[in-house]
C-alpha cells in the first residue's frame, strides 16, 4: 500500500471511459483489482458455490440415511415442501414473529433514538446502557429470557402470578420469544435511527417551532419524512434478520409449541432427519423469500437510496 | 416545579426506564449463576443463598474450557483474516478509481443479506467429504466470509475520512514512502481498524447457526453451541446454575469491549450501515 501515492487528480471523477487511459490510471486499476480480488473471491466462493450446490441437491433424492438411493428427481422435493402444511405453517410463524417484533423494535427504537438524540445530560451513560443487549451473545440472551419465563426456574411467572407454565402453550411462548427478540435488537435499530436523526437539521425544527407547530406535528411532518431513508434501511436490515430467526427459537424449544420458523425447519430437515434433498429445497426457498423481501424494500419502497454502497463514492 | 427541574426529572425517568429494560435480563442471569443448586428453581430474582460453586463447576469440566478455547481461537483467527482481506478491499474502494466498484459493494450487500442457514446443508455435506467437519477451519471459513461485508463497509467509511494528502506532504518533507505510510497513515487508520476488529470479533463470538451445525465435539465446538447442549446431572435435571455461569463468562469480555469502545462502535456501525 505504501507505494501507492497517486496524486488526487487521477482520482477525479472527471475521467470518462472514452478518454485514453493514462499508464498511471491503468496501473491504479490493476492495483485495485488485486486489492479487491481476495475479498471478492472469498465471498463468492463461500456463498455462490454452496448455494449452487444447494440447488443441485434440492433436485435429488439425497438422504444421508440411505446414501445409495441418491438420484435425480427434478422438482419433486419442491413439490413435497410446498404441498406440506408444515411449510406453510412455518412461513406463517416466521411472518408473525417478524412483523410483530420488527414493529415493536421500530417504535421502541425510535423512542430510544429520540432519547439519545435529545437528552441534555448523561448521554454517554444512556448509550452505554442501551448497548448492553447488543453486546450480549444471542444464545445467552435467549437462555436468560427462557430461564426467566420458565415456571421451573423463572421469576416472570411469579411476578405475573401465573399458575401454569407460560412456555407450555403457544401464546405464552410467542410472547416470550418476541420479547427476547425485541430486547436483543432494539438497540441496533435505535443506533441506525439515531444516525438518521442526526441528518434532520435543527434549524428546520426551530423554524417550525416558531411557526407554532406542536412537538407531535414537528415529529410527524418534519422528522419522520426526512428520516424515511434511514427508517427504511433500518427496517430492511431488521426484517431480513428477523426472518432468519433461529437462535432464540432453538434455545427456547427447538420449534415445539407451534413456533417452528423456516430456519428451524431447515435445520431440522437437514441435520435431524439428515434429508439433504428436502432440506436443500427448503434452503433455496428461504433464500428466494429473503431475496424477495430485499427486492421489495429496495424497489417498491425505495430503500435503495440509502442502502449501503449505492451512494458510495 | 420550575421548567428546568421538570425537564431534569423527565430525563432522569427516561434513563431509569432504559436502564431497567436493558439491565434486568443481565442481572437475572448473573443472579441465577450465583444461586446454589438447591435454590436455583425457587423463582426468586435475587438469590437467597449465594455461591460461586457454579463457576468452579464449569471451569473444572473440559466441556466449557475446551469450548472457551475454541471460541477465542476461532474468533480471533476469523477476525484477523476478515479485517486483513477487508482492509485491502476497502482501501481500493475508498481511494482508487476502478470499474466494478459498485459490483463488489453489491456482492457484499448480497452476502450481508444472505440467510446463513441456507448454506448449512451444502457446507455440512462438503465439510464431511473433505474433512473440515468439526474442525477450526470449518468454522473460520464461514465466519470470515460473513464478516467481510460489514468489515468492508465500515473500513471504507473510515478510510474515506483519512486525509491521504498528508502522506504526500510527509514525502515532500523528506520521508521515505514507507516512513510516510508508517508514521502518518498507520496512526490515522488504526482507530477504524480497531473498531472493525471489535465489531467483527463480536459477530464471530456470537454465531450459533454454524457452530451448532458444523461441529459436534469439543474439537471445535464454541461456547454458544456448548451452552445449548450442557448436560445435566441426569437427563431430567437442567443445570441452571452452570448454564447461567457459562453465559456470564462469555458475556463479560464482549461487554467490556463494547463499553470501553462504545463511542467508536456506534460510529462504526452506523457509518457502515447508513452511509456506506
């Protein structure tokens, strides 16, 4: 790196493709390719190769319990998955958990971001405390909440005066799982929103205040519209992450009590039942669903405007 | 009550609410780890009988100490590799003009959004065939890969802020290129690299999906995977105290890093996510 001292002029954006490239610019390109190549190769090799492998496996009857019965069966695995009630139930579970937990995270995250933005004293303390859930290992967070909700060990049933085990039925388990997800992820949501809040000019707020706008009006008419890109990016990130929910459910009950998510189904099919063909079909379908969500956010809602990279210079 | 005083009270209340919400689950797991086995299931928030025996328990069995060794080793190696590879890419992205810059950023974004569980089947299959199943490299490879996108974003955001002209200025003043790099650029780039290192280490330290799928024994099992499968004294007794103690031990180092470097982590995370 030390040898690269190209003067700023060659980096000016004025150079167009048509112009004859100077030797220096060509050398710069060559260097850039070599610098970027390792990252590009690693990312493509470790994601593209397996996903292609998953597509191939998903077209085969591949069951590790019967390794000699492997053969090409076309789209039959997809037919099996898509006609199985369990797939649609798991999609439903995943959507419920995603929508509810991300909505709550957005509201609480916004509140937390506003507190961190506006607070007049103790900002460092609030930020440090708010970062605690972010810093906790996901599995530990899930264990803590699971042990807190469980009738055997926990303090929550006692506090709420429950006689039965909240984790022995579906509703209680969903509440506990969503609380865990919200607790763990709200700080990150708040940090993303805080960065968006910083972009809202104070003068605009002051001007509206002078014009007699109430706090709520200023929030809905100025802050929210100006923060739309930041909100969309934050919600996109959190939605994609929530949709892949695995750790929390695994720790709580591995998908019992009607809480099996798509990732959990994927894991169970692959590693419990060792059915690589069916499991890979689930993997590919999950991959497509996640891609669809990302495309929806970027194309339809326009999150792309502020998505990482797109405005990179 | 004056306006000022009311405001102070309001903010104090807000701080209190935030503190209770984020700290109660942490206090709970700490308290649970300090309960004696006999009182672990009494359901009280604060222990009636205090003990450190859960900690001596987990450190006297190989399961936890092996997992801790694996977590630290795998986490550090993955982080060093990811930050190294990402630094060179981020330098090119921040400083050089080349076609395909957007492509590499899009690939990184795609990898960042990738559902990791989708890779578990193919990797499990492949690792078993080539002998990487239940080994350190078997986890280091996916960890490094999934840490790359965020590392590239965070580092290129940091690198863009560096006044690179200083390097030339130093050379004009008679420094050799290497001196200029080491004395001027390295100190300027260090904060960004340290921040990225911490963020990436937390990602690797946290992982559960790959750890539970691609390992099976103490040869490579990391702490999150080990905690989820702690054996009880019998099949029907859950070792609450041991789980809680192990949870506290893995949380402490990360928590210290987060609290010490909180300002930098916040700016790194938000720069990587929002500004790109």
